[in-house]
């Protein structure tokens, strides 16, 4: 058995694809409609090819909100980055939420947390 991918929902597919590509450097593998479910999916991969993220948009989903932080069942996605402070600055400039500014967890191990366009929490790691 091998791990395949993680899927998260997107309220606006174009906006979410742009976020993950432009800010986090992911590459679009494929995008297609699924008429049976009135859905659209897009698969993105990291440049190293070790992780796939599926974005799913359902046409009939009218309400789209994350649960309060302590009520969530999905915690976060995590990405290793080269320049944490620069990326956090670009996230802010693009108008997205930074929930935790960069901080040093242990010597040489820096973290920050941001949210994607739909509030999915993302951990950014610089070592």
C-alpha cells in the first residue's frame, strides 16, 4: 500500500489553484469535471513529486466555512520552504491570512502558519 493524496475543498477553484501554484510553488498536474457529482477536481504536486494535493469544488455546496479552530478534525498541511520570512511577506501582500508569524521552535527550525483562500491551515517550515 502507498499513500496517494490528500483532498481539500475549494470554494473557488481558480483562486485556490493560483494560491498553491504562485505562493507555494506547486505544479498543476490535471484538472477535470466530474459530472456525476457536479464537481470539479484539480491535482497539484510539489516540484519534487513526493506529494499530491487534490482540490475539490462541488457546484451544489452553498455554504463554505471552516469549523472553529478547536473543533476542526483536519489540522493542517505542511510545506518546507527556503525563505520563510519572504514567503510570509508575499502571503500578506497577496491578502491572505498569516495566523502565526515566524518563530523559532528549536535552534535553526523555524515555523509559521498561514491559511489558504478557504481557511485551511498551512504550516510553513524552514530548517
